């Protein structure tokens, strides 16, 4: 299982998309801090589709790359981590 890529290792297009979704979904600084702490723990993630639920939002991705943010009520596909 790969480690989740950190912000500085993400392709620019993915970084822009994640910033846009953060604004679109009004994800709070407190919620993003939870995400930061999780990312800094260098979590192992499955190769395929996966998501992590932080209560007020979910981060979804595939393998080591995060792909998007969903609101808490939106369904996510893949394995929960």
C-alpha cells in the first residue's frame, strides 16, 4: 500500500482542484487542520478508490493521490480508510 502524497508532491492541477473544492464546499480551517494532521502521519492508503471521512467532509482519491472533497452527506466510492 502506498503512502498518501503530501501537498508539495501533488501535481499542480490536483492542488488547484482541491483548493477550489475547499472553497466550494466551505470546509472550515478547523476541519482542514484535521486533514493536515492525518496527512502528516503519512498514512498508508489502498491502491484503488478510497475515502477518509472527517465528519464535516470526506477526502476521496485513488492510490496515493487525493482527488476531491465531498460534503458529509455525499456518497463516496471505494474503501474507507
